[in-house]
């Protein structure tokens, strides 16, 4: 038996369901009941009950798409800030895709401190050391675009169910977005006015992630600006 509606705001300890439901993220089981372990939005998909957290820091997981900022170098690559308690390590070969003699070739021609990069989390070990991969389609140094940062917990709302909110943001503005699961988003477009409108829309989503009808409001807002 379900005790919440989809997208209902819940707090830790709230009873979500009883019976033969599967545990999703942000939940725990006690006896026959499934309870929320975080503040967030209840989500029910088939027989799985989850809670999309509305607070908290980004914790890297393998295969995550992230946007990082290069903060330091070492002889074989770079240290990358991930908007997380944990930093990322990017090896030269995981950026350029070939072996490089770092004692003969200056790696600063590939990346410098302050550069933004699109990357995939390649591996996270038991000590939370994070290895990144930044070669491949859509990965690597970010050459252009407007970079903004929001709470990582609000990223699922920016993406939406099956990418619905992201589709609205892009189709209604004519901009393209790269959305990192670590809360960093790059907006690319030819019209600075529309880029600013997308920034405002994303910040609105961050503030009102718990409200229903947000997708339609964002669509109307952006289409009204075009």
C-alpha cells in the first residue's frame, strides 16, 4: 500500500509504502514499511519507491557525467574540482587517448588551471579516490558556454522524468545544455538574451523544485522570451 503521491514532498522518517515494494535511493525499510531517509520528492516507478533528495553534496559514482574545474597539475595529469568533498584525478592518457612522454611534452597545452572540462567518472575506489575519463564524444575541455552551479540535489529536477525538463529548456530556448550530475551546467547558444533566460529558468527550478506544474511554467516563460 502506498502512503504518498508521486512528487510529494517528504521528510526523513515519513512512511512511504507498505508491502512488496522495492527500495530505491533515499529510503530504508523497517518491518513491513518503507520510509524516507532524506528530505526530498517521493517517486514511485512500477514497484520501486525512491526519494529524490533536495539537499546534500555530490558524491561521485562510476559512469556519472560531471563538469569539473582544473585546480592543479601533477607530472602525469591534473587535479579536478568536482563540486564535491572529493576531487578528481585526470591522467593525460584519459584526456588525449594516446601515450605521452610527460618528460618531453608540455601537458599544459592540453589543459591549464582554471579550465572547465566535461568528464565521466571512470572509477571510484574504497577510499573515494576518483579517476576521470575526458576523451570521447561530448567529453574534454569546454571551449565555450555559460557555466552555472546549482545544488547537485536539484539536478534530477532540471533533467526531469525521462529528460522532459531538459527537453523543454533546450527546445524552448534554442540553447544546448550540458548537465553535470555534480550540479554544474554549461549553456551554449547564439543569443545572449536566451542564455540569460535559461539561467533564470534553471535558478527558478532550483528554488521551486518541490512544486508541481513547474515544467509548463518553464516552457511558457522561455517561449515568451523568444
